[in-house]
């Protein structure tokens, strides 16, 4: 499957999170990301990153670490992924600036995810 085909597939999850968010829509976006991982595990780091970020925000650090490491295996030079992994490793005090930088670097994806926790 081409990168373009995967982008079309993931766009549905992005639209759910960005334009039509409600408490009932979050599970739909999570489902789409999980399906993307199941069907196209090496095509994009986005599903791993999105689910990893949600796991981190939910306090599920081990799950977040697993998902973010998988994202790093797909996109080894993605600074957002490595900054979130560093955040997990170093804790909130020493990595808060890194997390904020990661959010700025990945605003199109993470901005939608941050809204979920507001």
C-alpha cells in the first residue's frame, strides 16, 4: 500500500478528532488508528503516535512507551516521537519543555489530541 493510500485511510481518524469530536467520537478515532496499525503496521507512524499520546495523557505509561517505540521504528528520525519517549523516561519536571516542543512540532496531529483532554 502506498503512503498516499494510507494517508487517505488516516484522514478519517483526523476528521473525527478535528471536526466532529464528541465523547462518542473518540472511540471511533481510536478504532480507526488501531485498524491502521493492524492492516498497515509499517505504513505510517501516525497511528502509533496518536494512540501513544492518548495513552500518555491517560497515564498509561507502559502502553504509551510501547506505542511510541513502535512509532520510532517506523519513523526513526521523527523528533516528536523521541521527545515524547524522553518525556516518559525523564519524568514531567525535566521533560516538560520537550513535551511542549513536541506539541509545537506536531500540531496538526497532537493539537487535535490535546483538545480531547480539555
